[in-house]
C-alpha cells in the first residue's frame, strides 16, 4: 500500500494581498502615490481569481473608488487606478463589490481614461490602458453596465467612445478587444439603446467606405457577430424612419435609410432578415417615389457580389422586383434598368430572364428608359459582354442607333463604340469569340450615317473617339519621347475595314475627309474668321462680313441644330483667338504628321473647353470634320508596305485606301515620293505597282514639280535613280496592262514637256496597227490620258488616232461570244422551269445585257476607252476656238450610239452586253460634256433622248445596270451643280422603274438636295424646273390621249409633287402650271401648226393634270394656294409667246383633259380626303435592314463607279457641301405610295413595259 502525504487531499491555500499601504490621506505626494499604485497594480495583476482571498482586498477596494483617486490630476495615477479597479472586478467576479452608483462611476472612469489616454503604442501609460481594455474584453466585466439604472445612456456613451477611439490607428489587438466588449454588451443587454444602434449604423454611411477604415471594420465585425440579436432592432429602426418621413416632399431621410440598407447588405446581410420583406412591400405601394427607391436599392442588392445568395434566400422578393420592369411609372422602370449592370455581372444563373427584360427595355415607350438601357451596355466590362451578353442583344442595341430620340441614339452608338474599343485588342489578335461578338459593330454604325444630320453627327463622334481614335501621347502606344505609333494606328484602320461591307466602307472613306477638295469650305471659313478679326475690319468690311455669314450658314446647315451651330460659329469668330486659328489650320493641313495632329487636336479641345465651353460641342464637331483624323499622310508608308509585301492577300483594303487618296487628295503623297518610286521598281507585285503609279500620277498632277526627272543633278552628275524611274514609267506605257499604261501615261502627260509627250504619242501610234484587238486597251488608255492632260501633244497625231479608233475599234462589230452564248443557253435550259415560274411572278432577270467590270473583255474595254479619248479631247479643247469643230462629230457619234442602243448601225447581231456598256458610256460622256456650257447648248436638242436613258422602257433602256449607273453618275454631277438645272428633271423619270432602288436613289438625292440647297438655288434647280418637266412629258414618246397613258404621265407629276411641294412653294408650282397655257412650244411656228400636230394640246393636258394634282396635294395637307406674288420668266429655249390674243383666248377656255381622266382625278381627291380623316398615329419602328436593296428580283449590280470610270473623272465635290452624305436619307412613305396598290385604275406599268420590250426584241431579231 502506497503511503499518502499529509497534505495530499487538502485544497491549495488562498493567497492574500500583501499590499496594506494607505492610498488616500493628507501629505501624500503624487510620486509616492504613483509608486504605491504601481505596486498595487502589480500585486493585483498577479493574483488568480480562484486562489485569492477577497477579504484581503477590502481596504484597497474601498480606497480605489475614492474621489481623490478617480479625480486625481495625474494621468499615471488614474491609469493605474483603472487597471487596479479592473483587476478588482476580475477577482470578485461574478459578483461586483460595489454599489450600482459606484459601478456607474467606475465604468465612466474606465472609458474616460481610454478616450483620453489610449492614443498609440508610443503614448505614455499605453501598457496600462492596454491592460484595462484586455481585462474588460476577457473578463467581460463590462456586462455589469447592462444592470445599471442608466444602462442605455452608458452603453450609447461606450459605443461613441469606442468608435472615436478606433479611428486612431491602434494595433489590431486593441480592435479585437473592442469588438469583444461591444459584442458582450449587445448580447447581454435586455434593451439595446437606439442611440447606440445609430452610432453603430452611422459607420456604414461614411464616404469612401472601404474595409481599410477602422470604424467601418469594427462595425462590420460587431454586426456580423450579433446579427441575430440586432435584426429586430435594425428592422424597427428603418420602420421608424419611413413612418416619420413618409410625408416629406424630398424623402432625403428615406433615401439615406435605403442607402444604408444597401451597404449593410454588402457587409452584414444577416442584419436584414426582417428588412428584405419590408422592401418587398415597398415595391407594391402606390407611392411612386417609395417604389422607385425600393426598386433601386433592391436592384443594387441583387447585383452585388452576394446577389445570387439573396435571390435564393428571397425568391418572392426577386420575382416581385422583376415585375418593376413593366411598372406604370417610367422612373421606376428607369431604376430597374440602372440596376441591370450588376445583375449581368453577378447573376449568371438569371441571364435568360435578364436578356428578355433588357430587350423589352430597349423598345420601352419612354425615351429615358431606352437611353438608360443603351448606356448600361457601355458600362459593362469586356469579359461580361463577351460571355454574358448575347450577340442578338447587341444587334438590338445597334437598332437604337436610328431611334427617333437623339438621346437614345447617342447612348446606343456610344455604347457600341466603347464595346468595340474594349474588344479591339482581341480582334486584332484574331480571337474568334471577339470577332464574332464585336467585329460587326463598325459596319452597323457606319450603315446609319446617311439617315439624318443628327445621326451622322453621332456616328462621326463614335467612329473618331472609339472605333478609330487618335493615339494618345500618354498611352502604351507611345514611347517616352512622345512618338506615336503610326503603324499601329494605320493597322487599326485596316483591321476595322476587314469586316466592313461595301456601303459602310464608302461611308468610312467619306469620314476620312480625304474626298474634300482643298481648299474646302472649312479652309474658307477659317480664312474668313481671320479676315473678320473679331469684327475689327480695316477694308472691305461689308464683303468680309457677308462672306463669313454665308460660310457659317453653309456649314451650319449640315449640323443637327443649324441655329445653334450658326451661333457657335459666330461666337468663335468673335472670340478671334489666334492660337485656336493656328491649331485648327494645323489639323486641316494635309502635310501635318500624326504626332503634330494629336498635339494640335488635344490643345484645341482643351482651349475650346476652357474659353468657349458653350460652343465646344459644335467646334469639336467642326474639328473632326475638317482634319485628317482617320487617314493622314502618316498612314501612307504603312499602306505601301502592307501592299508591297503582300500582307493584304486576304483583303484589298490598303489598295482601296491608296486608290482613294490618289483620286481625291494626292497631296498626302508629297512626303512619300521616294517610297512610291521604290515600290514601282518591284514589278513582280502588279497590284502594288499599279497603285503606286496611280499615286504618282495623282501627286504629280497636283504638283508637277515633284516629278523625279533626269534634270536632277547631284554633285554635277545626273541622278541615275530618277532617270531609271522615268524610263520605267515610259516602259509601262508601252506594255499591255491597261491600267498601268493609263497611270504611266498620265504621269508623263502632267510632268513632262511637250517634246517628251509628243515622242511618247508617236511611239504609241506606231504600235497601234500592229496590236491585236485584245491588246489595244493599253495604248488607247494611254492616249486617253494624253488627250486629257497634254492635248497639244495629242493633236500632232489626232487625225491618225481618231481615224484608227473610229474605223478599227468602234466600228468593228462585236458578235456574242459563242462560248458564253452556249453557257447561257445551257443555264437557261437547266433552269427553264424555275425561270418560267419567276416570269409569271414578275421576278425574272436573266441579266443577258450586262457584263461586269471584272468580266469585261479587253476588246470591249478598248471600245469604252476609245469613247473616252473623244470625250477627253472635247473637254481639253472646251475653251478653244475649235471646240465646236472638234465636238460636232463626237456628239453625232454619241447620239448614234444612244439612238441604236449601243450600236452604230442598229443591225442585229451585236452582243447585247457590249451594246449596254457602249450606250452607258455614251450617255455618261454626254453628261460630262454637258458640264461645259458650250457643249450643253449643243446637247440641248438631244436632251430628251439622254433623259430617258434612266427609264425602263422598250425604246429606251431595259438594262437595270445601265439605268442605275447612269443615275449614279448623274447624281454625282448634280450634287456640286456642275450640270444645267434642266438635268434635275431626270431623277423624276424613275417613278415607273420596276426596281425599287432606282427610284429610291432618285428620291434620296432629291430629298437631300431640298435640305441642303440654299433657297435661291433650290428655286432655280428644283422648283422652276417643273415647267421643263411638263414640257418634256408633253414630248415623251409614251404620251398620248389614252386613259392608261395619261395615268402614267400623272404618276410622274405625282412623284414630283410628293417630293418637292411644300406649303411655301405650292403657289409657285400652281402658277407655273397655269402660266404654261399662255405660251407655245419653241419648235412650233404658228398656232395652226401647233393644233395640227397636237403639241400644245399635249402640253396643255400635262398642265391641266398638274393643276389638279397640285390642288389634291394641297387639300390632303390642308394647305391654301394663294396667288403667286412674283413674276416668273419661263425658259425661252423651250417656250415662246403665243402668236396672238385669239390663240391665247381659245387655249385658255379649252379643257384638254379627257372626261375619263377628270373623273379619275375626282375619285383620287375623295380617296385622299377619306385617308386624311381616317389617319391615326402609328408607332415608329426601327427600320429593317435589307441585304440587297430590293427583294423584287435578283440581279448583278454594277458598282456605283467603276475604277476605270471614276479615276478618270475630276472630283465631284467642287463647290458642294463636303459634309453632306453622298446618299441622302430615304424619303418617308407618302400618300402616293399608299395609293398605288389600291387604285384600280393604275395599271401595271412594268408588265406593259416588258411586253413592249419583248415585242421590239423579237422584231429586231426577225
């Protein structure tokens, strides 16, 4: 048995406090007291709660609460006293050895010491304060506060003190102690004071809230640790706020409370268990403001990082919130949309629901909601859009680019531009997903450019700021020296063009500003501002002011708000800031390098925003339109390099850009003559050689002094490289490539002396008789350029050349190609069944009369070039005395080609494809020659035959491509007003065309011209030509008294009136139609002759028909037709006064219209009136894009301008508005269009036309 010690079963003896000194009493110094307090603190801290004899603590316990200690002036005494008291509470726990009053004083003393003394680890007595805080945290003696009479007040004070303390950047351990103390208080409190709750919640409302802020961090930890206890208090807190402030007008307190809810949800979602259902009820209340606030807050909560968990936890609330997308109040729907960004980012599971909701908001009835939806997409990051936004959504966003509200258009297109900018690096790296999702965006945006001035302004801004922005001097694309990366900038343009269709590509080329003829309208405006000198003008003041006003009005007309733009330009001129003038001039200079352009642009923008903020938008638009922001002279080396090294084998965009620059702004090549001459030396790359020859031809035509000639001497020795270049160019002229020969000949013609050019002509002429027919295109192309640019050299051999071209080229018949004919027959037989069905449906087009530029045989190309030789010769001698002599046989030849539909004889057997191209070239040549006044007078008698080229009539032109190409060229010459006013009649003759896009092009041009022409010019070119249209229709081959044919004539007039007539000019048009009956045809000589041949009655029929149609139009629009107050002089070249008063009286009293037509007009008038009464407003829908213009029939379209045609012509911009899009907006549907389908009397013009054409073709073949 093991023996036990004597003390084995005895408990450990309790320890007594050894300190027995007095802490109070007279004569006790501060140092002595401090020493005693320190000793006492040391002994108390060493005692264990379970092993202490509390009776030994009695004396010290009583003295420590003496006022002489608690209110002692020395900080150290109080610090040690607080520690000692904390130890006393620890040793006596769980019972406190003090009364409630004493405890209140003790705890107030504790927190007063902490507040005043706890300032950092370097502060005096920090260890004592730390000990005090640690004791309160670990022992939890602080919970005694909850049992005191004024516990709520004391707890609120503790919360305030702690949240003030924590802001002092104290150690992490101190913060942990505070958390424990506050959590203990909340857990133990029977009633949590509202003041303490407000202190706690106020930490979530500070600005720049982040976890680094100690107060916020402390509050988050406390709330998360006591969420179950605080839920009820938080809910009551928000309820009280809403009830107390629900009647306020501004609801600021309620908004602040909901903002707090959102922040609590982000950091302490457990507090809101009872609040979320309350928010759900707010979604259902009638008060719009409260519903709006709840929608916004819940949306942001669902879109937070914990939103997915919130949706799962509160599915009913989520469903009710979704219904706010269709709320009757637009402001609520707006808040729904604004919350969508976070939802797309964080709620992946709800993507399908969000897709449907956002699509519906893109077409919301309220424009603010639509705009906000569009803006939201631009706020998303690249990854979110790539993975969580469907391509269909983005396409629907793009449709808002043509919204009826400007704000929606701006937001939609801006968002698209931003998304493309985010995605471009991945598109550049050929990332398939990025290409599929985003590469189409520039194409969609540029497709909208011609819709209106408002849309165009937005498209310009988006393209130049997001799609193709200028490189920034502060971006990674620049080096430390500030050099921009010109190669990357140019490559971005090429990459963007890679995904553009033809129409958007043309729009982008227009935006480059390259096509503007320099000096353009902006150069003139800047010059006028300089001369205006802020209104202080030394001489010619009236002229200077007038010129400035004309230019400002002219430019303003192309802006979305012309009046605002005009005011802004006037303010800019009054500002008279020379530095702005200089910067703008730098940006407009074609020789400015990219780096200088970026600097000038940035400085101009900065200065304008500082000096003229109200005018900034207009002036920055002016800057964009007038400068080379997309394509500049800095782009040229990269384009040449990409083309020369064959890096564009997958696309021809470098070639397109170089050709465009060569044609419209060759001045950009001035600094790059060396690169161009080097590129043409590499004859293996034919496309690069051709493009660089074209460029050299353009720049040397602009400045012949830039030519590399053998007269250049270096050190007394002829420049060998220049001589080799000249020899190489001469060799290109004599080779068989037509385009190289063309440009090489142009280079020599514009840059060499007459002797050299004459020698070249002789060399070419010597080779002509020896050339095979399929080799003639190249020398003829060269001769055409010489005839155009060096007419003196051409005239040395003009007789020989013209004789050869006429007899050996033009007069040689071209039968159909047997092989091609067999292929056509084979195709026809194999598809006979389908074609028969198509014919029955009026949708057949075998395209048997056209050959594209790519498929054009060289023999046909030689014929077309031969016609150009004659045309260029006439134009070159337009100012000579021999002009009429030279042009007379040419006009006869062209008239013959038009008369016989492209043949010189009219005999059967000619290839219809050749005939169509020849008659098109003849008609186009007539147009170009008509730009010269002396030739226009010669062509006037043949104007009718030329005009009907645009029509689809059997005796005119049945080939669609001839009509559309002729009309395109006509429009390009009408825009800058190069043609006489009578040519404006021709677009109105398209009304019967079976292809919708022919009529659409004509309507589009007329609509745009009406918007852009000044009033006087509009009257001359569009309104006064009404009488010429009536005269032409009277001579129209289809005019007769038959009812059906008169209805067809009426459609011409209706088309004109629909487009031109307004309430302002209706009286003039009616006056012209009346006055026409007071004159006779210029071709007639006596009234008897007129009556015999029926010319005046035909003219009178048209006049009476026009009067009635004008009345119908005025009635349908509720216009009055007042008497025209002015005097009008009718064109004397087509009309003459009547021979006597008797004739005038008889014509005036005679009604020429048949009764049948008059009855039809009466019925038409009643239909118009009925339609007007029934008309109801309809919703405007976004236009549906068409992939191929008209869906009526499939056909092979000719390009608007072939290379061979367009490159030879001078730029058509001239004096026209350089910023007006080349295609005006589509006209809105008119009553006339609606009426066409319903009027039984209006028979099918297309069917009769094709039947007539078939009969004539059969007759010709027979």
